């Protein structure tokens, strides 16, 4: 019985790990945005509070997923090369010093997509598989 439990746990862990290896994250903006693309550094600067301006000149309205979302960890790891814990620490310092306001946290990719579709200066990230015509992809983290 104990051996079966360990074997099952190992299979589940490998399945989760391999699913993460194939996951892709898309950074999205409103379809009417003049932005065609952004670099990882530009996206990172917005989501780490280093700038509040989009390359097109508008004020960036970044959106975030909850800590519990695997997409959030994947996004920050791939785009900023920081863990979500490091990102939270950086934002804590910025908020405490009054230098910036953290991204608006939304509950799901569907909510991020809805918010971005309704706001011309919004920027967010979702699973690439969730992209549809309501948003425009400007960066992919594969």
C-alpha cells in the first residue's frame, strides 16, 4: 500500500512538472492598442514597477493573477527571472516607499482578458491557450 502511494505521488508530480514545461504565457493588450510587440525587458519593467508607461506612451494598467495561479509563477520566472516571492518583496518595498502601485490582481485569466479587452491601456498575461480575438498578443513567454 505504501509503495503504491509513493508510486502514484511520483506519477502525479511528474505529470504536473511536464505540464508546466509545455505551458506558454501570452502577454496581452487591448486589440485597439497601437502596440505591436514588446520585449521581455519592457514587460518586466512594467510588472516590476520600474515604469508605469507603455512603449506607446499610455499609462500602463498592469493586471496580475493570484499567487495560487501556476501561470503567475511561470510568467514571473520566464519574463523577469524572479520568483513570485521575490516579486512580492520588490513590490512591498515600492508600495512602502510610495513609489508605485502594484498590478491589479484579478481572479482568473478570463477576468484578465475581460479587463484588458475593456481598457485600452491595460496589459496582462494569460495562458496562451486562452487567447482569443478580444485581446492582442504582444509577447509570448515559451
